[in-house]
C-alpha cells in the first residue's frame, strides 16, 4: 500500500468532488491532485531525492494537506514539525533528521532566521503564506505555478514515509520512523471496526496536523473519500462555526477540546447535528462531559482511541456502545483488528488479567524504529512487540485500563510531555539543586505540568523566574504551570525519586485512572 | 499481519463466544483455538515443517476451519483442493505443489486409493470424517486428542500462506501463491467500505470453502469476530434452514445460489430477516432477481464483489446503494480502498473512459505469483499490475463494466471454466477433428459450457458419448452441458477460431454484459 494511492482512486471515481476546504479556498479532487503533482515536481527540481527529508512548520491548511501528499509522491520523507516547540527544539529535529528543505507558513515565518542560524545545512525555505515571501524563501504558489506535474513514484509498503518526532525520556525528542504500510494498516484496521469515519463524509481538521493523531485521521479520511475541511488551529468558535457551515461528519479531538466546545455558549446557537463520529484520544472522557457532549452533538458517536506515535498510532478502541457501560468508561478499549495487545512484566512475561504491568503491542502498525537510535529501538521493541511505557491492566474481556505511565510522561491538552525534558531544563537554572516534574489534575487540560523544586542552600528563585528560564529552552506547553518548593525530595532506598509520593496529594479523590 | 492473529484477539476478548457451529457440534473460541493448536502440534509431529504444503479435500465443516488455521499456525502452506475436480486433476495439484499431507473427509475418502496411486509422494492421509478411518489413514480426532498444544509461530506478512489452484488457459491448473498480507489486506480493505459484514455477527459458509471467495469471506469474519456456521454444501433447503436456525447475519453466495433460495417454496415459511449482508460474486445480478431477493431477505444489503484468486480476490465492489441505480446494476463496481483498477490496451497504456480493454489491478492484494511458473507470472503481472484477462470498460465515475473475457473463460454457477481445458479433453476423443468451447446463457447457471464440434470425416460420436469421454478427464462442472456439430469452425485470417461468431446467436437479446 502507498499513501498517495487514495489520490488516484479519488481522481478516477470522483474528480469533481471538493477535496479540500480552507476558508474561502476550495479545490476539487482534480485540482488538488494537480497541485500536489506540481508541488512534487518543484521539490524534485529543488534537488529533493527519494529518501530525503522535507520538513513543514505551519498551522493547519490545505497546503499542509498538499505537502503531506507531494513529499511521498516523489518518494521523499515527511517531517511534520511540532508547532509548539521552541526554536532550539525545532533546530534539533531539523538537524537530527537532516531536513534541508522546510515549508513555513506566515505564523512561523519569523522563526526562519533562528532556524537558519541553528541549522546551517538548511538549503531551501518555502513560504506557504499568501503575502510576500521572507528574504531568501521561495513562494509556495510560485513553485506550483512554475512546474508541470510529474508522475507519482508510487513509493510505498515498508519504505519510510515520515519521521514523526515525539518527546524523549532522556531529554531530546526521538524521530519515530513510520512506513506507508504502518499508517495505512492503522487506517484500514480502524475503519474495519465501523466506528471511526463516514464514507465520503466531511472531515474537520481542528487538532494540529503535525501530530500523528490527526495525520492518522486524515489517512482514514483519504481511504473513505472524505472532503477535508481545515481551520488553522483549534478554537471553540472556529470549530463550532466550521462544523455548522460545512456540516462536518467526522473529527478527531481530545477531551479538552470537546469540553471547550461544550462549554461555549455558541454551541447552543448553531446546528451541530451533522457530526456522526468523534474520535478522541490522549485521555478518557468523564461521564459528565460525555453526557453533555451527547446533548450538544445529538447524532455523534464517541469513540476513544489509544495508542502512540510508535504505533501509527491506533492500537485499542473504546467503541460507542462501550461508552454506555460505566465500568468501561475509564478503559482505553480493546485491540483493533490490526493489533495485538498484552500486559507484561519486566521480563516480557504476560501477566494474569487484572495485574498491572506494561502495555505492549504487536502488529504491522509497529514503527520501523527510531531514526538513528538503534539502541532506543532495541529497548522499545522486543521481537516485534512495542513497549509503550504505559502501565495498565486488562480485564477478562480484553479491555485495557491505563493506570500509570512507566515512562514518566504527562499528557496535557493532548500533548505528551516527558518529565525528563522539563527536569533537564529546570536543572540548568543555577539556583536549582534538585527537581521532579509531575502531572497533576487540571480541569481544563486534563493534567498540567507541575514542578517540585529543591533550591540550593542560600539561593533564591521564584516560580515566575523558573518559568521564564524554561521558556527559553523548551516549548511553552512543557513549561511548569505550577511549582512548589520543598526541602528534599522523597527517595527510595535505591535513591530513586518517589514520584508516586509527590503525586499522591494531588490525585487523591480526583477519580482519574492515572495515579 | 498474520492469519492466526485474529484467534489471539478473540481468545483475549471473548473466549466463551461460540466460534464454530457445525450441525449439533459447537466450539467456543477457547475450545476452537485449543483444537487448532493441537492439530498444529500433530501436523508438526507428522513432519510438516515451515513452508511445507498441506492439502485438504472436503466439504465445508468446522474441521475445514481448523485446518485453515492450524497449517499457518506452524508456518506451513495451505492447499485447499477443488472438490469438483476429477482424481486426475487432484493428483496434478498434489504433485505440482508437492503436498505430502492430505486431509480428506467422508465424502471423498473413496478417492484415496486413486490419489495414492497417482501421487506416490503422498505420505500422510488424515481422515476428517467421524467413523472408522480408511486403511492407512489417521483419524483427525485421534490426532487432536493425542497432542498437546504448540505455540503459534506467528508466521505472516509477505510469507506464503497458501497455494490456491485456478483453471489454466493452457490446460493445467495454476497454483496462485497468496501471502498473509495479500488476504488480510483484501479483508481489511473490504471491511473499510462498511458493506461486507457485521461486527461480531453470524456468518454462514454455504459456498464451497476450498474456493478463495469463501476463504476471503471467512477471513473477513475472523477480523470482525464472527461466529462461523458451516453447512456441508449449498442446497436451498439446508441454507434456508441454517439462516433461520442460527439467525445468520452475513453470507457469501453467487447469484445462481441466491436464485435457488428465492425460488424455493420454503423461503416463504421461515424467518430470513436476520440477514444483513449478502456478498455475491462471479456475475452481476439481474434486476428481477434482485427485486425478489430483497423481498425474501427484507433486511439484507446486497453487495457485488469482483476479482479473482490472483487478487485475493476482492478488487471492486458494487455497493448496496449502487444497486438502486439501473445504469450501474450490470457494473462490477469500483476499486476498493486497497486496490487500483485501470483499463489498458495491449501495450499497457491506460484507455479513455468508455473504451474496452483489459482490466488490470494494483495493490497489496496482488498475488506473489504462480507456483513454479515464473513465465506465467511474468505474463500476468507487469510492474505490479495484475492482468485479469477480463475485457471491460470504465465509466466517468470509475465503475467497471466487464464485457468479455479475454482469457476465454466461462463462469457457470460461480465456477470458472477455461475453454482450453475442455477443448483439450474433447480433442482427445478419436472422432473429434476440431472443437471450440463457449459459454452460452443458462437460466439456472448464468452460463453453461457448450461445445461446437467438427467430426473427422467418416467418424461418428454422439453428444452423450463426448460427455462420457470428458467426464473421465475433467471435473463434472466443466463437461459440456450441450453440443452442436458443424462442418467447419469460423476462422480469422490469422487462423484463429472466431468464438465471437459462435457465441453470437446464443447471446443476441440475452441482455447480459458478456458477449
């Protein structure tokens, strides 16, 4: 299978259908495929060869859609950049993946000088905004207008489709290598459950498109012939307006976004009855939120997906009917048709039902590996089984319940934050003697990043000062939202920080599965 | 992906669900998987190694289901034998594939001596019937009782799953090599359309299980957790009774079978409202039959699948709603999400819409090749595109219409008969000077095999005598049902028999797409 195959099918079956809607701009399938093949020609003319990495830094748009198709069209490799990263993090990913061509939109154009300065092998910057291109950047629309279409190389199967960066437990992000078959297997297997998208529907992209969750949903949309509707980024107002205007049938969101939609007074004033499928991930949905969401979106079926970038990402689904069972509502669901899931101990032995261990998964959706990190790959994947780092148990019917994150990760507003990254940044402050970063419950974000800090004897640093310090090093969403100062951190006999002790006062009675 | 993966998922999620129903015999998922793993152990103890071929000759049953799983469980290769073949044809396929282990049921036990005589490398015969085993054969249930379960080898992906014999244009059957990913891709892609089967439904196997069409449907059932119900073979009475008794939700049939069901007086007397999905293939359905069938099965959605063994087999689908459009009812439908389809000329150039050419298909469902026939493989598959041998055109919306069979094939009651095979048999009769075999319209079978014969000067042979002669050489369903004697066959300038001329008087006004 190959990613661009769906374009040929759409072109054959429905060339006049609207493929993309971006504000006032609409392209039919025929127009969109022509633009993609011209962009592919331009990239090739710029020297991009099969296997070369091409990065993209931008908000959601039809041009992001075209990028996602044009790069594999010539057998090159995607590198969708996390828009919330600091310039230092972006530079790291460009250099690590050696992405010498970068697409940048208006919103991020001001980062170009810093990126050029940090990564001197950056050869080509393509400006995907509408106005004048910044100095030294090529205009996206000029490239499309200036090149004749080239034929699709039909690169696919087990070859590298993209490098998708994810937070690292040891500080730096890791590049997850996914193949065409990885992503399409995840898409077909999810569709085979019948829960995730409508045939030929209208799919809204409000969640950020650089994230694999939305790229996976987009892949599903391509397989069933969706019209894709893009809004630059999630805001409750823009999302509600787009749903009503375009009669959206399918969307991927995180519970934090669903909550904001439901809480918005405008929700009562527009027609939201077109939505048939909401796929959500990152955390379970609370009973009260589900109840309210079902009232606001009367025709929508809610399905939870659990997985991770390394699993392309869908691994378990909690079906719409599963949501009616109160004992299952905090579950992440069961293995999808393309996946196997187990709970294992530290020696990879499967544990009895009900026992907490590490969640591992097997199937054609398991990543090819981490880019240039064979040791990390070997540590994560044993005999084809991806070790998620999540602690969980399984009930007698195969439902997985996530109870802890072995990898010490915080999920805030749908974004993964590895504590180690934040701790590394904090530790660089001259006043910090020791620190531990944990996730604590947050009404808006599910969890928020919280720092527990031990200051050096005789030194001072305020919460604001530490935040300012971190902001220069890591993405804003990773910066601690709150902090406490303590005399010492609780330690195990082996000298390991007992984070469970730190979390305890925050999570008692919070009712979440994460403890 | 690997075929037995669905067993592990079923065992994890629903071990107490009924997996198979065969008359009064029922096995839960846990029982069925245990039997499969014991049978796998027995096969291994009998010397079957990874890659070895294991044949099965029998009517539909739960034991056929167990065979289909136990063989890949140890990494061996399936060879499901066409039950309609003559002993000579069966011997050919056993020898060609070197299948040294053969499972045989009661119905075909009397063929064992002839098969042993014809294929002296046949080492082990396993009797899957219930009574005493024939001399020299092992009892299936003794093998299961006598071996402890072995672990699944989890063989899969592009490795060889089975050799599926199909009629050959040049006389002998060809072994189509399909991988695990071939068959599972076809299953997931078909499911992604939402039309082919219910989640966790009850699937009836009335069409013969040796045939890839039913094996593909069975694969789909495994992916969605169906309970499989087996009847030994299709009869209208047994099929109607099974549907009513087991509240069947999904089944694969050919239009000839649907017609027999609809025509049966018993259809009016039983509850057939449970059927949700009928997948049918081999030929389009007539408008009058569809109308009657919809009345008899009020809740059923009818979907046509087009493909061939070499395409695992699903390549296009005509959806239930497509059936409501009279202009589409004779179409084979459009490319499924895992496939691409084109109409090409003799030089593989794509033809404009509406022009008749050869139907070709591309995707991960394209066979690995023909067993031991690299030339035939190279002839059939160009750059990954399988050449179906079917003539057809495509409309502006990508719907494929089959208008001719370039490979000179007849489809009678869902079985493919290659004219060359029948002509070879006829030509061996001492009185036959020349002959041509064509398909002519038949109210019951869709088409029937018809022979046009030129006798040698001064020689005589009756229609019955020629049939008797053929019956010793080829399967009964290939034997001409009718014949005509002519003085000479119409020839082209190049000396090619003009079959179109022969077919013309039979097909004029028949209203079929096949001309």
